[in-house]
């Protein structure tokens, strides 16, 4: 209930911010509204001493923003609009439900946040605001920028835009299947302390993250099919890729190595994200 209340307040503040800055353009006004809402969530996290209040923000905002852009563009809904809404909704529901299932309440904070706070308590204020809250907000916004230009350009359906949509769907399937396989693996007590090396996890150490990154590339590919002149928006999926490859995954793997020494061998045989065509002998 607290999270719902906090996000409702953040939504109201974001709406007020958008209305205030609407005259400078929808895209910039949305960014400022996004930042304003992030400040609300961050501030509440400080009050309750739990940075994990921000965690569902990542998956909730795109599900609200992209349909909002479709509404405010002032023209009929096109086929690419529907594709975007379907893809981002499937992605957002899965990720948000994962948070709902995994979060145990205000007593539970993501281990990464606790580690960062304990490692550098003097700069926790900056780390919390900049690294945990604001940076993901900016990166996700960059990932959504291609969607904005898809919505506000010709709804051209061709092989490229269809390919992009299929990439988005495959990304969602990849995430769902990998999540399910991991859940089954963890439910078996005989696997405790071991590394999963079955299913999708046999070919990629982070198939769920591969799905996450692929979604944003899929959206950009859709844009390339309808308005290739906006190719510079590739900065969005590139930023998301950098976030996972150089920040999220290394942090996760360092933590896993402390818990499971066998992960060293697992890393030698299974690639980080993209599966190899042939497994090494």
C-alpha cells in the first residue's frame, strides 16, 4: 500500500511537471516529468531507509509513458503504436510481477544497494540519488526515445519494423522462460550452492538480461523500418547495453562468485550474454 501511495504521488507530480513544461515539447516535458517523479520515489526511499522503493519504477514508467505518447500525438492509432504498446506491456508486466513476488517489504533492500552503502557510506546520498535512482531513469528514457519517434512518424509496416517487433516478442519470451527455468532450479534443494547449467542458462550466463537488452534493440529496429533518419536514437539501446554489460552483470557476478566458487568454471564455458554458435571443447 505504501508503494502504491508513493507511486500515485509521483504520478501526480509528474503530471503537474508535464503540464508546466508542455510548451517546450512533449519529449522534453516527459523527461522533466520523469525526473520529478524519480525525486519523489528517491525521497521516500530516504525517509524509509530503503532504496528498493525505486525498483518497480524501471518497469512501470514505460508502460505508462508509451501509451501516453500515443494519446497526446493527436492522430489515429497506427499499427506500430499497437506493436509498441503490446511489446512494452508484456515486458513491463513480467518485470513488475517479478518485483512484487521477490520484494519482502520495507525490511528488504536489494543486496546491491546495501553493498554500495556499506562500501562507501560517506557518498551514499550521491550513490542513492545518482546511481540507483536517476541513472536508470535516464537510461530507460533514452531507451524509450526511439518509441517516441515511431509514434510521431508514418506508421510504415515493412519487413524491418516487423522484425523489430518479433525481436521484442522474442525478448519477452526469453525473459519469461529463463525466469521459469531459474525458479525450477532454485526450488530443488539439491541444487543449493550450485550454478544452473541447463536450459537457456547452458548457452548464456544471463539470458534474462539478454532479453532485457534485446527489447530496447527491437524497439529501435522498428523505428529503422519507419523512420531510419532517426538512427541517432541508437544511443538508447546502446546505453541500456552498456548499463548491463559494464555495471549490472559484473556486480552480479562478483556477488555470485562469493557464494558459489563453481561459478569460475561456469564462466569459462558459458558466454556472458550472446550464445556461441558452438560450445568450446
